[in-house]
C-alpha cells in the first residue's frame, strides 16, 4: 500500500536523528515514532508493543493501541462489531491473549 496516495497522511522525518540511539531495546520504527511524537508534541501515539508503550509513556506521551482505536470506533458508531475485526487481526498473525479478547468484547458489549 502506498501511503503517499492518501492526502490525509503526512510523512515526516525526525529532526534529532541521534536521539533514536537512546532506545537501544526498540526497533528503529518504534524509536522514530516516539521521537517524532515528542518533537511534534503529538496528542496521541499508536503503539501496540508493550516496550514501546513503556518508553512512550515515560516520554510523557499519551498512548493507545490498535484495540483502543477499534473500541473508540465502535463507541462512535464507525464500526458495528469488534469481534470480526479482532479475529481477522488474529488470523493475520497479531497475537492477543484469550483473556484480553474476552475483556475487550465485554467492554464493547459483544459477549
């Protein structure tokens, strides 16, 4: 998928390239996302990996993940059901514990 095809997506480079060296335990993409979010004073950063989330929170960023976005979309009426989307993510290799799936579906009134 070519992200440049979407007008609402803006691709930016981080200003302080050396700062990603402080995130030795993260992959480059996550480190750059955290640095860019802090540089641009972002309202929110989307991260799913727990270590990336830890670093982002430590940097003072507000964090959500894919599940958080889906729950919010359901609450706003943008999607009607979470379960099929969660199962599709799971089928595509995204790992969720069964207890997490149960909690999410309870929150979304889909049990």
